[in-house]
C-alpha cells in the first residue's frame, strides 16, 4: 500500500468533497436501497461526517496507530445505526466506485489496489471493535426526559434518566437521537459528573439552520424518550495523575463538560490532591446567554476558582467584551498549566492558535474532535458565533 499515493489521490478527490460524498450515497442507495432507512432524511451532516472521517484517516495513513482508537470508536458507534459486518462490503464498493468516477484517468490499477487495501484495514478494525463491544454494552440506551428548563431564548437545559446504568467519565460525550428527528444523531456532553440516581444534565442551544438543536429546544418535553449512544472521547477527560493548573474556555453550551469537570476538581480538592487552580472563561454573544452565571459566581468565592464571563456582541455589557479566546490568553497562569476548549469549531480553532502564539504557551491544548467537525483545519479569523456544534 503506497501511502503517498493514497494521500495524493484523496487530496485530488477532496477538491470536490461535497460532490464525492453525494455521489457515494447516491450509488449506495441505488445499489442497496434497503440501507436508505438507516440514514437521516436530510443528509447534509452525514455527508460532512463521511468526508471528515476519511480525511482524518487518510491524513494519518503513514501511522495508522495514531487513528486506531478513532477507527475502533467509529465501529462501536455504528452499532447504533444497526450496521452489521455485511454492510461494509456495500459501503466499500460504493466508496471505490465514487473515487474511480472522480479520479478518472488517475484511477489506475495500483491506486485501486491501494484504496482496497486501506479500506480493508479500516473495515476490519471497525468490525472487530463493534463485535467486541456487543458483549459489553448495548448499541444504545433509552433515556426519559424528566425535567426541562428554558434558560434563555436560545438555550434549554434537560435532565434525562437512562433505563439502565450508563457509566461515563466527566468530559465524555454521547451521540443522541430525539424522537422528533429520527435517525439524526448529534453529540451532547453531560453537564454533571455521574450521580447515584443515574440522571444526566444536558445543555442544548439552538443553532442557525440546526435540524436537531431547534427541535430539541422547542419540542422535546418531559416524558419523551431519547436514544443515547455509548460515551466517547478522551480529549476533555482529566488525567488523575496530573496536577497542572487549568484554563477552561467555553463557547455557549460548550460550558457543559466543564461544569462536570468542576464537580471532579472539587471532589479532588476534598480528597487532598491535586490542589490545582482553575480559571474558566465562558464566551457568549449576548449576556442573557450566560445561563450559569449565578452558579459560577458562587463557586468563584472559593479561592481555587476564577470565573470570567465574556460577551462578544453587546457593546453595553459592563464586563469583559470581545472574543473569549483573546480573553483566555490574558488569563494564562505563570506556572504549569493546560488549556481545555469546548465550543464551535471556529472558536476552538481561533483560541488554540491564540494560545500557541502566547508568550507562555500551555503544556497542552485539549479539545474533542469528531469526524463531522474537524477543528484542526487552519483558519485565521473566528466566527462571531461561539456556540456548540450539535
């Protein structure tokens, strides 16, 4: 398998990424119409996920060990779509057909062999991970909505109760499906550390054009039952052996995982270690979206915690104005510290770049990256919106 050839051919096909993804799904559904019902009615987000996942895998094809965990998680995740091993042949055939179509004369025997070999490795890894997880956890949990609070025009908070124990680490996320928009899964992150009663708090913001977020905030009610996928991600999970200070930077409902992590930090301090300092910056466009303001101001009375709300689009706001990424760099610690980011891809990109240019950069910059919202793509300007991506 020639990895340079794989990268170059994917780069060529990637110039028409949207068309490639549309052609792939059209071919898949024509040749295997029975698979159409496994996918959402609106395919825009699904096409983005396909391109994002392929790009992430191919960019690391020189050292697949870098993405084995990601590929295994894809396999486990696909159980919630009722994917079985036989489906991988159909997907692989449509992928190679689509690449051949767009690459034209560049689709040589050698290139075809490279892509078949690469897909074989990815498919077998996904299948093995899915089969292993079958004996450990369900494909999804069902969770009843037991409480809903509309905390601003754009944001609602929910409390859900899974039908069986759902173990997760604070900072991890779960893909969820609401009954109002079937087959459209989006990632949400619990806003609390695990509780004895098993309930989970969710924070959901309406996104412009968001098929799921708008329905979630406006139409989901107590008594509705959600489907919840397995917990995923390690980017926002605290290392129990590390005591570096933390700068947490949240955009809009990207605050949720940090509220869960603050539960962990408080418990750690009660146990005597690590006694780290934490600074949390919450960036929103308008002050009425600082929905945890009172809670965080109370917590800031404790000597280890600093809270800085930042508003970008209201010039009358009496506190810190501007982009949360710029404010966060000014709050960097003098000693060892790590940065954790959660919000829109634009906010994460901008803030990551700002810390990398800082006079004293952090030891690490941590965030969660999903296939449909790759935040490592270069950018120089932030988006005015600093919300979540779900």
